C-alpha cells in the first residue's frame, strides 16, 4: 500500500525518543499492515529508527534533500545518501523550508528531480498563506506552485502531494473538511491534466491534524491520508489517527 499516514517529526527526537515512540505506537496501532505508515525523523536518527522498527514495514523518509547529488555544499544531504540508508520517501518544499530557508519553486523542482533519479518518492508540500486564503486566492496560489515546481520536473514516476495551508500548520486551525476536499480535487485535476507524465499517487492533507479531527478529514473522498506534525510526536495519538484511517478507508 502507498504511504497514507506520515509523521513529520521536524526538529525533535533522540534515540530515547525513538524507543519510547515505537513502544507507544505499537501498543495502540491495531492494524496488521504497517506499509501505509511513514515517519520522517531528523536525518541523524534515520539509521537508528530503521534498526529498531525491525520487521514492521513502516516506511522511513527524510524531511528534506539537497538539490544536488554531490559537491562542495557543506552541511547538505543528498537523495542518494538517504536512499543508501533505506529511505523510501522525502518531504520536499515544506512551508517551513520555503519560509525559513528561502526555498523557491525552482529549487523545489530540482529536488523533485533528485528524488525521482534516486527512486525516492517525493512528498511535495504546497499551501497558501493566511492572507492568500482570506483574499480567496487559494486555488491560484496552489496552481502556481504546482506549475512552477513541475516546470522542469514534468516526468516523475511517483509523487505524493501534501496540501498544507501555512496558516493551519501548528495553529490548531484547519479549513473545513469540504473545503479541503475541493482543494484536493482541484490539485488532482491540475496535475493530471497539465502533467500527464507525473505519476500522482495521492494527495494528503497536513495542518493541525489530530485524533479528534481525523475522521472528518478521512471521510472526504479526495483526502488520501495525512502529513502530521505535532500530533505525530506522540506515538499513541499517531497510532490512533492511523487506526481511524484504516477503519474508514482500507
Ligand atoms: P502540524 O504540522 O500537524 O503540527 O500542524 C504539519 C506539518 O507541518 O507537516
């Protein structure tokens, strides 16, 4: 099964955290198939986490990759390096990277190519700001992000998009589920009609997803899963969200 419930741990974690999280997750997850579950820890903990998830088929990924394969780029990590550690996916273009690290759609486009070249599934994040949302510009902004990101990366064998309104991340606020559904539908239409050589697998929603709002989101036809930040740091709550998804969608 493809990735549906993905944890973005951001700048959090330790080896101790990995052990405790896995214990909490395993006690509460009631599915047998782990293959729809993914975790993006900090790079440093990828190897450790992989070693302790043992035979559970949880997918491990990165939160970012560099736009180059090798070179004089101190501090960077390439798609081939995360692949070497067994990562199956990478988040690309998260709004925190766009805002804090000045990532443009052009940079993101190059990262998508790197991921694709190394058989790493990109989870491309797109989303509008609060002002753009309030001025009813959500569709235009997303369309622009999509078009620019795929301008040079218009042949990708596999892609996941995460719709993450910037104002919903870590704020406890979300658009209403019907709005999210129609945005996801529009994203699928734009990608499929304009970029027929992109293998869009699914569109996840991200931004203040938690156990309480999970079912209202997963009931929406075009919501294929979730990218979860804050609530994913608690192994128990993350497992409960995955259980809700399994009950409604699998
Ligand atoms: P949040 O973060 O769930 O804490 O809102 C989501 C994300 O940034 O991917």
